[in-house]
């Protein structure tokens, strides 16, 4: 990870201009296109339905319509779950034949799972309208090409449909996947700064008291914002002054990581954030700070990450490496100002309460940005105003949503832009998120497996992660363990299965099977063998990596993953390479047809 060191960071305000659809042809009749913008907006609305319930992921929505009437809808609930297109055609049934499918974004068909395309083709969909091409280079245009090769008409906004009537539809498609677009363009997560302030711009009294500036209704909206985020960032002042818990919501839903930034590590020995039974906590600090506290935090299960020089951009690059899409900043002015100055804050949510508290020294939401004239002020774009209870919510973007419509540079172009980058330097293949080029190797990939349950009966497990997490508790004579197995079986996504299994393991280690430490590798390997023998295209994909080292790039799983700096054991990568060897040896035997 590149470090900025002690150099001062400057911020150039971006060009704050709203993008418009290019003036273009529209070959369809007025009658045929009248409902299409609304149907595409509906696809974006449907895509957003899973937000706050599972780990943030690219949002896919599909609406199938005949003559302007909706006959089927679906959305991707989480990575590893049934795709939006398959859900929509299942609901549409026979009415899907000859109908039009509206997709907010090009399907994420990787080198392993083509269900999105095949479900539309097999259902007889005659035309597909897509809001955005996929922003990730290795997926961009692949599903569109696959659909067109099957004689399905595909129209893409801004390319095949270039009418002003689609402007709002395009905006909806951009908004619902803004996190992925920012991540692809800037290589940092989409970051939102949230704060509540009084009418006179204060976030606390002169004494530091801040409970509560905004209303209960506004605080409910904050829970929703947290649920849409992978991580919540606060500074040391917030931990010392407020002792926050930073949970996403009361009862269920996705729980984001809590991330504390503190250069000196001048933090209390006891704090709500150090309780990791409900949510994971990461503390980032400068190298060498308070080794005694680092050890105490580690014993509590808090992860401590050291940087040579702690700054906002390096922390966000670290979050990017962890696969995060969205980060919510709930910090004070001392941290928000450098975050804005370093260009990592993309959107602002300001809750303004109808209160006045005064105080010359009362803190404000943003510290010193070095501005001395109003002409230097940063203007929000695409601003929205909404009354939330007695408060006013003002939101807008500091940086425009990236326009990735032309191209994302290819590897050849990247080497021209940055001669230090060479795709041929290494034979290491990394995978982590299911949207990665080799994401099908992940436990979370959408490939059900048939494996025995605790009674020895064959059962279809939704993903490898479901099977792995449930087997932590299989065979344990305890009601909690038996209930956990059933809950994990029924989990709607691998992320939820993982959360259920890990939570019970932390809270009740006594119900984990006694031989788990020695058995878990065999459990995982059995699931891998089943997965790669069930799906021939996955086996071919694995064999295509011969000669390469496979690394599960999770930066925080130091057993199955490779860790942030290669310090992990990478057991998942090792097992995949072992399986690859077995498959190749088997196929090389006389009489074996591969």
C-alpha cells in the first residue's frame, strides 16, 4: 500500500457539472417508448430493495414487462444468491416469452456463472434494455455480447437509447450503484460524511455534550445509512467523548465494521466498541503507538492496523483492499476536514435540527479546510432536501458520480499510463469477492452443492459457506447447536450464514464441535471437491490456472486467506491448488476423457 508519508495533502475541487445523456438517435416509436423510462427506473428501485439487509454488493434489479405492464420482478439479495433475472422470469412464467427485460445494470456474468443471461434466453425474452454497462473491466460488455450472440436485442442507455426522456432513468441507475462506480473509478470505497447539527452549525455544546441534536426519526434514518455501509469511521475524540456503539439497527440486518482512526491511540481501556460480539471493530493507528493498549485490544478481539503515517486516504485504500464498497463517516470536524481535503469523501448527509445552542468554541461538523474566501467553498451537486421529523436532511455529492461510459482502460492501456504496472510480473491469482475475475473460487459463489447433513442424508446446501458454517455445530448435543444448524441451512445468503456461524462461535464457544480445529480443513476440502465436480465450467476454470499460485485475498482471515501483507496461511488457496493437482493427475491417466 502506497503511503503518503508526512507530505501535505492538497485538494482540488472537482468539476461540479451534471452529466447529461448524449443527444442521440432513438429508433423506437413514441408509443413504444412512453413507459420505458419508468420501467427502467422501476428496475433501479427494485435493485435497491436489499440494501441494509445484507453486506453491500452491486445492486441488480430486473423488471419484465409486456406492453408496458410488469409481469415479473427480481433483485439480487446478496452475493451468492439467486440472480435478479432468474427470479423475474420465474415470476413471469410463460408471459416472459416475447417480453422485454429492463435491467439497471449489465448482469455480472463472470467466467463461471452465466445464469443471468441463460435465464433470459431460455425464457424467450426478445429484448433487453440496460441502464449501465458493468463498471468492472473484466465483466464489462460480456453479458451484452452473450445476449446479442443469442439473437436477443439489447439496447443500452447512452448508446442505443439516447433520448432526454431517459435522463431520469439513467440517473436512477447511476445512483443505485454509485458505490461500485466510485470504487471502479477511484480505487477507494464510496464514502459518505454524515453529521447532525443545529441551525447555528454546532454538533455539540461547548462542554462537548451532543445527545441528542437530531430527532429520533432522524436517528432511525442513520441506522438505515449504517446498514447500507461496509464500515463506519469515527475518530478518537468520538470514542472518548461519546462512547458510541455504532450498530446498524435494533434487531437483525447487516452489521457494518466499526473503524476507529487514532494517531496516538489515546483511547480508553474500556469502550462499547471493544465488545465485538455483535460487530467487528478495527482500530487504525500509527506504527509503534501504545503497544500496551494494542495488546489489550487484540485480546478483546479488536483488530489493530498500523500505518507509517495515519491519514484518510491510506485508510480508505486499506478498506478498498478489504473489498469494501461503502463507508460511512460519523466523525467530528478534526477528522472530517482532512478526509474532505484528501478527496475521499464523495457525498454528504447533513441533518439540521431546528435548535440553537450558540457558543464561540462549540464544535462544528467540519474543521479547517484552509479557505479564506467564499469563492473557495465546495458546492454540493445534485442536492436533495427532505424533512425528517422536525429536522431537515440536506444531501448532495462533493464529487460527481463517475462517468465510466466510454471505457475502463485495458491492461495494455494501464501499462502505458503507468509503466511500473506489468500484468506479467507475477503468476499469482488472487480472488476474494464474487465479482472478482476468479470470484467463483470463493465460498460465497452462487453454486449450490449436495452434501450430507448431520444425519448423513444428502442435502442441497445453498453455497459452500452455508455448509462450512453449519458443520461447526453438527453432531453437538446442545439445543443451541441444533438450532444454529437449522438457521444456517435457511440463511438467505452466504453472508448471513457466515454471520450466524461466527456470532454463535464467539458468544458460545462451548457449542462448537470439539474436533473443529482439526476437522475444518477436511470439511472445506470435501465441499470444494463437490463444487468443482458438480460444475464442469468451474473445473475448467480451475485447471486453466495451472502454474499459478492461488491466493484467497481476504485481508482479515489469516487462516483461510492470505492476509493484508501475505501474513495469512491461505489454506483455501492451498486446498484449491491441491484439488487442481488431483484433477490434472486424474485427467492424465490412460483412458480418462477430460
